[in-house]
């Protein structure tokens, strides 16, 4: 007859340590899987938002083409159709104001010219710079598309901007 002390097996302490190691490994696997699923869901949502922004930009391009900037509304807003009814978009069109660059252009004055010649050249350069910045400001608009959607208790935004140039803008000699 064999004694109980001779039997081979695991002690209660060894079994508890093995169970703790397995529990730790399984919980780590679950955390990685959960994180992977969250990342995948965010990537899917950003893909949808990017597609919706592209569609809004294309719709904007179709609406703007052939129109003068004065005919456009400064801000418009719409909701997307099914199955994207949870997303809305806002389009803003704003004029870009450029700084007066005359000071930068006059920095390299020529020493061999008389004071009257320099003053005349400076005044002419200032006028040309003002005309060009005025023309550029009138011919270019920043068009911003903002996609909005609810996420939890807050709201998320995705903003895309493009610059629209009116090549038919009139060049005015007198501002």
C-alpha cells in the first residue's frame, strides 16, 4: 500500500500561482483585443468622415463653378442623406486678406539713385503692391468644410479647407 505522501501532484499554492498567471495572460489578451476593436471602429469612422468631406468638397466645387464670389452664401449647412444622417456639414466661404508687402519690396533700395528717384520708385512700387494684394484678395477665397457628428455626450469635428481662385476676377486699377 502506498502512502499519501508519496503521491505526486500539485500543491494548492502551485495551482493558485498557475491560475493567477493564466488569468493575467487572458486579461492581457482581452485588453489588446478590445483596443484593436476600438482602433478599427475609429478608422472606419474616419474613413466615412473623409468620404463625406470629399463628397461635400465636390458638391461645393459644382456649386461654385461659374459663379462670382458675391453670389455665394458665406455659410451654408446641410445634413447628409441616409445612411449618414448622423453627420452634418457646414461650408464657410471667406475672403483672404493679404498683408501689404510694400515694405519688404522696398528694403533693397539702390544707393546710386537720387532721393527723388528713390521716392518715386518707392511710391510706384507701393501702388503696384497695393493693387496686386487687392486683386489677389478679391480673386481668392478660402472654402472650409466642417463635418460634425455626435460621439458620446460631445460633438466631433473634421475640418477640410480648399482655396478657390476666380480666374475671371476683374483687375481694378483704382481700389
